[in-house]
């Protein structure tokens, strides 16, 4: 019998028998859960990117019908229903002017998170170097480490509009296997202009690395609509783009998304997926067809809700003396800590913990997204306007008390 001993527990809480897991820290939101448990009542939780709005009603009607089809209760096909892959292609045509072949250039996912993780496993070997943004969605850095590849960190700095330095990328380009991109960006809310994508794709084509562009916030924008990386000529020679219904239609629990672009990379992704999952529930795929065919109508309403929330929350915090810039896209506020709180390492954890204790408002600490997030916190606009106002009031009162002390 093997006795599992925990004597050699590292800081990640796993013994040496789980050596691969010790390469990555505990998942950010599981640590916040522990913190959250300390508040008994009245918590306003703005920490997770977990949409609170109910899905559009019409989608539920389509869903009920789809449930009645016996075929939908059998194993789905690996790449997704052809009807859905065609709907994705149609959406990319209408929304971005990008033409995709449904059979070879579209793969249906159990959410883009699944796709991102498995793309990294499909593309990367342990010798490989992978470009990744800091701060960034933690999955990227962690999956790169799990599969044994080496992350090449590209800092996102406020003074450069949270676009990484192209000279730095150029220096690393000859050694890269893959670059993970995400604009509109979580957590910084930045949007990348066409010229930036153009330069990144030029480098990828010149040096032969792949790009995964995470475009899950493509429909949550407040200025001009963000583009797809596949709008850049020849991008599909090196790029795969991830998108998802989670944020666009406020259905994160459904687990449905898509990967589009380079056919060879998508074949590699499918080979991994065939050995792991069997695709999303058929009924959900049927609803996804309907949602994408009517994406303008649904996403417009959702966008309008976030825009009002954004304006209400930023205005309220600003009037309380905490200067916050309204984001151009996503449903986050990436807020620089008030001056008094910017005290180097761990400052945003300290801030988040204190704010939770004193205001019963939870945000995500910037360091949770990488050391480049130091000095920032991220609020997700996942509560109704009156709750956001209440949160801003509590925060304002606390900051004022605190600045006197
Ligand atoms: C929310 C989010 C995801 C996950 O989306 P799903 O499609 O629900 O898996 C992926 N990437 C980023 C940057 C996100 O913020």
C-alpha cells in the first residue's frame, strides 16, 4: 500500500508526489473564497469576472425546444455541430469581415478557458518558450508552466496603454514557439489597435511562432468595436483566435466557446480534445447557433447595462476622491490604488483585505494577475447599479477616514 505523506508540502499545499502542481500557485479565486468567508452579511462581491445578468429570455425558449431532441442527449461530435461551426463562421463574417471555412477553421469549445489550456498543451513541448502578458489572465502563465514550457514575460504598463513593448517582443521572437495575447485585456481593460496586431503578426510570420488571441471581450466595448486578429492579412497562417458566448450573452455557466483560424493548430487542438472531452451538450450548441445568428440584438442590450454600471461606479468613486478611469472595454475597472496605499510588494493584497474588512466590498488584487498587477485592484461590474453605488459609498467613506488617520 502506498501511504500518501504530506510532509514535504510546499507553499502550494502539495507534496512532492504532485511535483507538477508545485509549479503553479493556488488559483486566485480559491484564495479569495477563504477571505470572503470572513464576512457574514452584506458582502458586495466584485472580485470575479462572472456575469450576473440573466441570459436573454429567447435563448431559454430555444433551449427548451432543443432539450426535446433525443439526439442532443447522445455524445456530441468532437469539433462541434456543423450548424454551430457555420454560425460561428457567419458571425465572424458579419462582425469582423473574416471568412472562415466551418469544417477546417472552426472548432467548438467547452468555453474558451478549455480551449486556451488545451491549445497550449497541443502546441508546446517542455523545451519551448511562450510569450505571456503580465498582468494577465492567470490560466496562460499557469498552463505554460504545467506543460513544462518556459514563460517569457511581456510586461503591460500603464504608460504604454497596457500594450507590451514591441522591441522586447522582437528580441524574444527568434526563440518563441507561441505568443498568448488577450485584447480587450483582462485585467487592464486595454484594447489593441490594428497597427499593434499588424506588427505582432508580422513578427510571428517572420520568425515562425504561433499566436493565440483571446478575444472573449470582443462584444463588451464602449468605444469603437474591437477587431479580430484574423482581420490582419495572412494572420491565419500563424493565428488561432478564441472567443466565447460566456461574456457576450451572459451565459458563463453554459460552457460554450470557439477557436477559429489556423487549420493545422486546430487539428492539433482536436487531437488533444479527443482524448479529454467529448464536446459541449448538443442542446447548448443549438442555442449557441440562435444566439450567434442574432448576436447584435442581444449583445447590444448587455453592453448598454455594463456601460451604465461603468459610468455609475466610476463617477461615484471619482466623486469620493478616488480617481478612476472609465475602461474602453470589458466589464472591469482596473483601478490604481490610492497614493497612500501604494507601498510596494503585496500592497494590493493588503488593500483588498482591508477594504473587505472595512467596507465589505471584495475586489481582485492586482498581483493575482502577475507581479505586473502590483499596485492595482480589479473590480468586476457584476452587481446592479444600486449595489455598485453602495460599494462606492462605503469605499469613499473608508478612504476618507483612512486618509485622516
Ligand atoms: C472569462 C475569460 C475567459 C473564460 O471564458 P469561458 O469562455 O467562459 O471559458 C477566458 N479568457 C479571459 C481573458 C477571460 O476573462
